């Protein structure tokens, strides 16, 4: 994706993943109709009713679904590291460029008309395509879809599936079902990727800039619940990649935490929790960083934030072991470069302009720190779900060097990755060139390992790289609570119960974690299971404390302050606020003998008080904060209502674990 500006009119250029295929005035784009969603068509019958799979793809793989996370690693159901060596099989989300007849190949990205199906089904049997994936070292597929595709009741053309006649007469969703079934039957993991709203090529000012650009947030959430439920019984469908390349439209930027209709953090947090609690608790929830904000003209603010905001505000899902972050990198873009050439090109460096050392520093700042820094509230796996470069016809020294250097980074960091794209067209060994596998109209394949593709050595170095394998031990979880604009209840137990403080914004740690830190202002909290592990009694039990009834005579641990103290045998697992003021403390019962009674007062109203080398990271950037020690639990919150005070937290009562 590329965006540029001319005066007050923003232009967006669509790239061929490295070269431009056109530009249009934003005003013209606004006047042109977007591809309409087929509102009248209901989602089709369940995936289980699609055509039977062929026996040629029935081999089992040596991993056990479902997948989850432990710290920075993705693991399978046996606790063994599962490295996503993925590729993107695009096409189902659309290849039409948005102008001219959709039936003409010339009006599709790089002239490759997918026919609303994963690309290549007109040229090769599905089993052959999948075998090609396995041959080049792929173990997982990012499979894009559009929201429009889900509701599209028009059957695909016979030409679109000419090499797979069993797919004739199917809707795009039914073809998608068949592809999912064949991929997983071959042992590959599948990640569902909501690539676009409408079935057209990404990524410009095209009605697909945000999850709610061409449809409501509620409709987007419902589509995700539908897709997650559709494949719930197929355990090799392992992930939900929530939305692709969230970016600016002509007038507005997406944001990370402002609480409005463009807040990607809030939208992804909410739909992720809904998928886990209402549809499929086994799926990885994959959240991509923000792809672009601002107007790309020298002198105007503009950048590619990627995952940098995660350091200040990270997700906490109801299931701690399900979050994966994602980022995209291409040589022609940059941390402040949209990728434009000519009109809209700024003087900012592209990624290919950096030296290897500079590139490493930029990549670490924008994304890889999330895996590199352990025991932080943001620590999680990072999946580089798109990267790629031109193939045989790419002669530029800089793009070639960038690809080698980027592969070095992936190998060095033992990263999870997904190449873009896997499948392309060729005629007489000429074509788009970016794909690793190409088929011509006669069904003849051209692959990355055929001997004339300069990428082969780097690609094989990547897929064959040694990295962590085998068992990954469970790790300590650190989680941020951020009831900035509404409830932030990460506890399944509390979600299942009636509202415990009506009218207040409520925050609760994930089940199995306890509250260890609070900020003086800003409403942020920090949870962990450090040292204690699971602490909430299996039988449950909690109490909402709004007064000082549990402060014992002679036990005034914050004289002159209002103290919300948990009863003995209980620990703090949440809190509620009204505005910035403390409203209530949420206390959970622990098994007998797990909690001590000796305590200390931890003040943080005039500066940070988190002890030496605190773990968990800065969970309230720019605010004073306090944090109990790792061998303690928080048993109370103190605040003051004196004149001039906003009744914000001033102190924690920290007690030793039993």
C-alpha cells in the first residue's frame, strides 16, 4: 500500500508488492462506487457440507493442534515449539483493482484474476499446489478472505476453477471451505485472515482501510464469529488474523487507544475476546500493528507505527496464551515512507536504504522488541505475516540486499513468518515474479528452487534455519489492565456474573493472575501469576469492597486515607473507577494457606515505587505507579478524598504470600 498527497487531496497508489500499477485522485475515488457488499446473501451452509476431500492430501503432520503461546513462543498442544513457516495464498479476498470490468484480467492486480478464489485453481489441481507448498518448506498458510466473500452467493465461474472441476458451481465461501479442508488434511495449519471488507485488491483508499471502513463494527464482529464457528471442529484451523494493514483513509487516521470508532486497539481487543468466549476458545488471536497514519508529504506528520504502540498499551485477552502480534515489512516502504514513487514520495528512507545495522535497529524498535524483551506486559510472539520481494526479474541491488538482510533478521531472531505471495501466474517464465510458485495457463509450474531464482538460497536458509525446538516450559504471565474508556474485564469468571459495580468502569485480571500494580493516575493496572501461579480458589468466591469494613483495629496501614481492604484469605484481582476516582476493589478468595497476613504500605502518589528491577514493564507510561514484589499479593487500595484530590489510587497494601 502507498499513500501520497497533493495539496488537500490525498492520492493512494496501489503497488504490485514492489512496483506501481497506478494512481488516482482521491476525489475520483470518492465519487466512484465501492464494490457493494452482497447484503441479501446469507452465509452459506456449514463447511462440513462441502465437497469431500481427496485422498491425496490425507497425510498427518507431526504436530498436535490447537496452538497457544508461552511467552514469545507459539507451541502446540503438547507444549512443543511450533514455528509458523507460513506463506500467503491470496485471491479469495479479491484481485480486482477497482476500475473497469471485473471480468477482464487486465483489471486485476498484475493481470492475475483469481475469480474470487485462492489464486491458481484455474491452472493446477489443488493437491498439486499444496504439495508445492510442502516441498518448499511451508507448514502453515495465511488464507485471506473478505467480508463481502462471506456473503457472496454468486457461484464462481467454471474458468476460475478449471483445474479443479469438483469446485464448479460453488460460491466463493464454499471454495474457501474446500481449500481449508484440503490444506488441513495435508497437515498444514491455516490462519484465517480478514484481509479486506470488499472483494478487491488491497491496499489503498479503497473502502478497506479499516475493519469498519465499508461496514459497521458490529457487522465485522458478527462475520468473525461466523467464520470462527464455521471451522471450530477443524483443529488445524489455528488462528484468526483480525484485519490487514489498518491505515488512514482520505480524512482520518486509525489510532491505538483513543476509544473512538477508529480505535484499532479497542476493536481488536473486543473482537478477540468475543471470538474466544463466543466462538472458538482454541484460536490464536492475531493483531497486526497500524500500517500507516498521517499525510506523506515532507513537513507533515506521517509514519508507519507498526507495533511501537504496544510498548505503551498492550492487549490482555481472557485467555493469556492466545495473543500473537503481527507486522509487515517490504523493502520499498519505510518507518516514515509510504512506498510512493514520484508524486507523494517523501525524503524519508525506505527500509532498503538502511545499512544492515540500521535496519536491525529499526526492525527491533518497530516490532521485534515484543519478542526480545521478556517478562513484560507486552511480551508475545510476533508473526511477520507479510514480507516478500520481486523474483527473477528483480535486478535492483538494494531490493536484493534488503531481502538478504531481512532474512538474516528472521533467522537471527528465530522469528515466525509468512511470505507474500505463494502463488502466481507466468507465461514463458515471465510474469509478476513475486510468488514462490508460478503456474502458466497450460498448468506448467515454475518454482523458487528451479535453479534460476536468486531468492532460492536465502529462502532455503530461512526455512531450514535451526531454532528453538521441543518443549517450551510454561512462563510467568504479565498483563496490563486499561479501563481507559470502558470495562476491561479479562476474567472469564467475572464476565459470567452480573455487573459487580454498575455505572463504573471495571477492570479484572485474567483468571489465574492477581493484581500487583496500579497507577496513581491513568487507571492502569498490572496483573501476573508470578511466584504464586493459580491463586483463585477452584470453587470461586469473590467480594466487592467499597468501604473500610475489613481494616482491623490497630491495622490502619494508610492513616488519613480511605482504605479498600480485602478480607483475610482474599487477594486483589481487580478494581473499578468512576472517572479517575477509585470506586471499588475486587477481591478473590484463595485456597487456605496460600496467603500470608504480614503487610506493608506501598506509596506511589509522588513518584514510582516498583522496587529494584521490576518485571512487567511500564504499564502506565507517563504516570506514577506502584507495584508489589513478586513474592507478595496486593490486599488493599488507599486513596484520599481531601480537597484537591481526584480520589485516585495513592497506595497499595502489599502482603507476603503464604
